[in-house]
């Protein structure tokens, strides 16, 4: 097993029946694997494989970007892959600009090696709609999630109807009565 490619390793387990296409979204490839293997929606084998897939996706994010939410280099790498230019030069500034940027974490993980352009959304609601429509939900609460990943998770299942203006924290809005 090649520990720096958890998604590849996950799909490689079925290499006799299935060839993983790195150019396709990982979630789409899992759906194709399910079809290839003949797994039904409620099949135990599919449920077990999906749990392992979510672990591999989380581990791949961790490998690509790191796990430490206080690592400036990890945040800079996120900026580069999201397309934020210029990249801010302090940890606080980088966090702030990434936090007000709405991107799908599956796309961010998939796009790491292929240099794919990562779609950026204006609001958390728009990101939520895209994520649900394309079935690219990143596993929330995965045991392998590092602090950086946890810091980036959004409210996909129940997003706010109106995202706060960029740079306005929810706490500040509450205190001001907004």
C-alpha cells in the first residue's frame, strides 16, 4: 500500500474488477465501483466499502494539506489550490480569506494532483446545493479528520439561508443584534 495515496489504495483493492480513473471525482468513482461490483443500496458490502471510502477520502485530504490548523504552509497550500491570489502573508490573514471562501472539500481533495480548477461559491447555501446535487459530501465527524479539515467543514445539510457578509463573524453579528 502506498500511504501517500489513500484514495488510490482504496480503489486498488478491487483492481481485478475495476480501474480507478483519477481524472474523475472520487465520489463518482465510488458510484461506478458500486455498479461494477453489483452492490445494491442496502448491501452490507457496499456499506462497509463506503465507510472505508470515507476514511480514505479523509486521509487523502490530510495527506494533501496536513492536519494542523495552525500550520501556515497548509493554509497557503489551500489558498493556491483554491485560486486565491495573492496569498496573504500571515496565518491570521490566510485563515480569514479561506474561511470566507466557499469550496467543496471533495473537489479540493480530488483537484490536488490533477491541477483542476476548484469551483468557488458566493454563499454557503450555493455550496450546499452544488454539493448535494453532485453527491460530493465530505464525511463529517470522521475519526481520521485533523484539526485543519474540521476547521474547514461547512453546514451542507442545513446551511444558513443567507451567509454572513465576507469577514463578518457570526459572533459579532449576534452581539450587534443582526
